[in-house]
């Protein structure tokens, strides 16, 4: 359901779970927000008298966030849980995401092997 002032921005196929994190990551990846503090609230949509399907979320942004709906006139459609595939190119992601500092980052091999199971 849509509350007053809410606009539909995207449709994404996803594995259920971590819907709020997916929505926040999507907004960051699309350049809508730059910091998590720009999100006031994320809730599941609730239509009075209708069963809750937990398949739509509303995101309330800080008043300082300017949402240019014309930028999203392509009506984003994604098919992955990361939200990146809806972006026209990785170059757009690079413009929004700061480059990680270069250095001698080391991760234990055991951690790398655990990462896929942490996606669930």
C-alpha cells in the first residue's frame, strides 16, 4: 500500500529476508542516499483490511534527501539481491561509491569460505 507522499521507485526479484537491508543498499547504489543516517525509517507496507505479505517496503527519507524521480523514469527492475544489476553500468556505481583505500588488506581463507553461507 502507499501512504500519502510515497512514490513507487523499484521492483526487484529477491530471496525473502533482509528486505530492509536490500532497500537501503538499493537506495545507496542508485545514489539516492549517501549515508545511512538519511533513512528515517523502513517498514513493510500495510494495507488496512488486507493480509500482510511482507513483499513491499516503504522507506522514509530525511527531508534533506532530494529524490529526482525523472532519474528513475526507466522504472528500475532488478533480478538479483544486491540491487546492482538494475544500474545501467558499473561506472554509475563507481560515481556514487567511494573507492576503497588501497593497502595490505588480508582476510583469513576460512572467512572467505564462510561468506556464501552468510548470505542466507
